[in-house]
């Protein structure tokens, strides 16, 4: 899904935290917003996803003006730093939840949730609870929960923020994989190392775009665990 931002501005207490931002993202791009704390990354993501209302400017998703549409009508999937899973509910039920809200039948919910969990490599753990899973596995469940609604855009806010570097690479490999399947990905991070896995990096500073760079994405390759690193 393509994204167009036209002169987007958002103010808090009269102060612009997103300041006249214009940007075009093509369908299927894997693009990162990189910037230091307070630069406005989360705010831009919230504006695109419809979690925050826009003060000025327009947002077009797939050519449609969504500036004043509620989040449910934007067909955007979310992934957060803290996973936001129900810890004592199985992975399967966590992933089914958005379908439940959407009124999908039990049988169909089950089928689609299982399929989404298989897609993120958790087909053998669908009955595990998040509190029985590693951080990386929990983030995979969260990605499956975003995927289950079949969005054409997934936005992820610091999705590797709570993960060690090895697991972060694993999650970036998963995002790259989703990117290859045609989903547009917008990922927010303050870590340049994470931004290297995307095909485009937009650098934010004080609510403005400071640089916009296409790059050859580094391929995420998860190194094998050596014997010394294996926790005893
Ligand atoms: N709901 C709010 N009310 C008032 N100010 C806010 C609100 N949300 C964000 N801000 C302010 O807007 C600015 C940008 O915040 P934002 O969360 O977008 O930054 P960020 O780039 O995501 O930072 P971080 O890397 O720390 O997550 C900050 O100065 C922040 O204090
Ligand atoms: Mg943020």
C-alpha cells in the first residue's frame, strides 16, 4: 500500500512535533524512520495509523485520503515494542483477537490465526502462552496478530527495542520476508544498526525530515549459536 504524506503537521501545546512533513512511500517498500528520542517518529506513525488526529496536511493510503478516517478503516497492522500480548492467553487466541472483534466466525478465526502463526515460524507453538515464550517469539506472535487481518501496510514502533541483537536480527529477517511478499512496512527505530535492514531510511530531526536515502538493504542473517553462547 502506498503512503503519501502532504504537509503533515501535528502540534502539542502549540509546538509542532511533526512539522510540515511531506513524503511518498511506494507500494511494497520497506522503509524506516530513524531519529533520536523526541524527533517525532512515533507521532508520524500514529498519524498514519489513525491513532492521533492530524492538525494540518493530508494522509493518503493507496491513493485514498484517510486523514479523517478512524483507524479501523485504514487497514493498517500494528507491532509495538512491548508486544502488547495477553500473557496468559495462548498465542492462537492472541492472534484470533482482532478477528473476534471483526466478527469473524470461530472456525475461520482459528484457521486464519493458525496460518498467520505458521507464517512467522510458530506453527508448533500455537498453544503456548506469551509468558512461556522468549522475547523474539512474543514479537513473532505480535507480528502474526498484525498479519491476520491481511493488512497491506504494517507499522512497527521500535519492534526490536526489547530484544537482544541476535533476536533483533531474526525479527528483521522476518520483516524482510514480509516485505518480499508485497506488504509495505514502516518501521520506527532510533538504532542505525536496525535501519540497515530496510531499503529506505528517512532521518527525522525535530519533527522534520533531514535526509531520505535509498540503500541496498543488508540481508538479515542470523548467526548460528555457538556452544559458548548457549545459556546453561
Ligand atoms: N500525547 C502527547 N502530548 C504532549 N506531547 C507529546 C505527546 N506525544 C508526543 N509528544 C511530544 O512530541 C515529541 C515527539 O514525540 P514522539 O513520541 O513522536 O518521539 P519519538 O521520535 O518517537 O521518540 P522516542 O524515540 O523517544 O520514542 C516529543 O517532544 C514528545 O514529548
Ligand atoms: Mg517513539
